[in-house]
């Protein structure tokens, strides 16, 4: 084992941590499955020889998937936020998550089929809603509040709208 990261995100799965890690590695850049660890003995949600943990990296962030069983579910209190550069990248990540058993939510949020939350957030959105022109920022924010997947062109149009319109 190499020297572990000082801080690692641990995500709880119900027996499918390896499947999730492989999906993330195939979907996102700078992602990989780094190690699969087999249980040396029986444990509450599995048997000796089952996959117990999976070390993986998601966009450079070290993670550990723990096959802990069905008792603990993911929730919105934790999410990966992915900054996207354009609509194609936004669509690619959104569709990868939603079209593979995930589900859409509002304002750029979605959940993968394992219940992990993702914010697919175009950089253009972040710039628009944090702009010093508070009226323009509010228009972009209000547009975002009506969306599921973020539509960059619609955000930019709302941001640029004249106050007289």
C-alpha cells in the first residue's frame, strides 16, 4: 500500500462500490480505480472474499468506497461539484449520470444510480450569479432556479437582458 492521502472521502455503498468506482473512472477525467480490497473475514453486510473497500480517485479527489450494506443512504448533504467549461461538457456529464440509472433534480443537481449527488455547474453560471451587477446576477439566478440541467445559453441570455425588457 502506498502512503494514503491525509484526507479521503469515504462513500458508503450497498455492495456495489467497485461498480460505482469503475463508472466514475470511465466518466470523469483524472479518475481511476486504484485498489480493490477483499474482506479477510465475514462482516455485517458481507462475507469473507467479498469486496470490502475500493480506493478510487474522482477528478483528482481520493475516495474510498465502503460496501457497508443497505442501512446507510447517501443524501444531499454531500455532493461532487463539477465545473464545466461549455454546454457539451455539461451535457456529457449530466447525461452520463442521469442516463445510467440516475435522476435529475433542480439547479444543476442530479444523483447517480447509487444515490451520490452531483452538481454539474457550468463556469458561466457561477460567473453570472456572482457578478457585481446584482440585477444581472439575479436574472441569471432566477433563470437557473427554473432549470434542471443548466442551459448556458439561457443563463447568458437572462444575464444580458435589458432592465427595460
